[in-house]
C-alpha cells in the first residue's frame, strides 16, 4: 500500500536546471559491433546509427546490457560513447550508460560523457556486491554531484541482483539526484507504482518490450529497446499509433512485436546481430562468452520473422 506521505511528496520536489531535459519515444539500446577478434567495429557502429536515424528512432542508449558495456574496458566504453555522440549530431538525445560495480568508475565515465556532449547518462545499479539502500542512495548522489547532466537510474535486477524500489527512486528524486528511470524489472506493477508515486515530470522509460503499449498508457514516456536495433520500424510504428490515439492499431502492433520477441529471444543477443546482417548492416557478433547463432538457428529465425512481416528479403533462406 502506498503511504499518503509518499503521494504528497510528488509535488514538493524542487527543480534543477537539468530537469528541463525531456525524452520520449523509442530509444535504441545500441549493440556494439565486434569483429571476430572482439575488437570494436567503428565503421559498423556509425552505419548502424545512421540507419537508426533514417528509421525515425528517438534516442540512443549505448554501453548498456545490449551494448555489452560490462564486457568492455573503460577506454572502449569511452570510444563507443564518442562515436555515438558524434554520429548522432544532437539530432536525438544520447543517454550514455556509465554504471559500474564501483562509484569511482561510474563517475569517471559520467564525466567523460559530459565532456563529449552527451545529453544525459544512465547508470545501472552497482552489481556484484549488492549494496543496501543507503549505499545506493549515496552512490547515485555522488554521481549526480560529479556532473551537470540528467541522471537516469537503470534498474535491471535480473543482472545486478538489486531491485531499486520506487521508494528509493523517490528518495533520490527528492535530492534532485535523478530525473528518471529505465525500468527493466519486467515487473509491470512496480513500473505502475513508480509512475504513481514519483513526481509528474519524473521520466519513467520502459525497458521491457513485451508491455510497451500498456506502459505508455499508464504514463511511461517511451521505451529503451534492444530489438529496435534490428527492427526499428516495428517500434516507431507502435509509438506513432499510440500518439495518434489509434489504440487498436497499437494493440495489433504490440501483439506482433511480442511474437517477434519470442522468435528472436531464442538466439539471445546474437539474434539482433543476425537480423542486422540480413538487413545489410554487418555488426559482427557479440563478444565472448556469448556465442553466435548456428546457421540452422539463423535460418529458422529469419524464416519465422519473414512470415511476421520483418522488413527484409531473406535471400539466404
């Protein structure tokens, strides 16, 4: 049950300059292209970003889970962030994921993101040691104080082992330490509670593609999507229908998206690389320990996606 004091706290928060930052729509959780040796393919990353911009994507979220930020060195993460910011050219906002197991590394990456012109930062909970709530609050407060950029909490407990509760987000919002959350809990009730008890200008971005439309209906500003790398049209179509009030069309689009997701998730992150390759954008494959799809897995996936109207001609099928 939500306490009366929490609900009253929605309208008592003071604003800071970075609260003017607004983002909505479909934000692509960019994959990082790697070659066979595991090196970053910068040209492929630039090509991917240009493709995304042509397809009407509303923002980028590099170096997150999909971007395999935790598997890259600090210098590699800086390099990827630089390429994304440079190629996006401020046409859409770039929210650089800077989270790390320790506070100092997160601050280093946050300062770098600010120095290269990123519009905001996202910060995954510090994984492995699973700090308590007071430690989490101190962690995010220090990061926020180190930069003059809007800060989003990135909450993905299945990978970090920590679920950042709505009440913790409210504590941070009252300190003006954060402006929003990327909610990848896969817990729709928690997402709804977050929207309910946080200030009205607090930006809740849904990180679970399976209920994008319900999240938007409840007040989420948009979604950070991994599959939008490969099939951005499906996601921008749903968001456009929602904005126009075509809820029946958006519902149909959501069902199709869920079918696509069920097919693609069998190959994990590798599926995104394979769909992109079929679309003429060779981003290599994921970095180890993740494996590439087998040829049989790839052909089966592409055939199934073609039936659902995926916008490519699978000549190899």
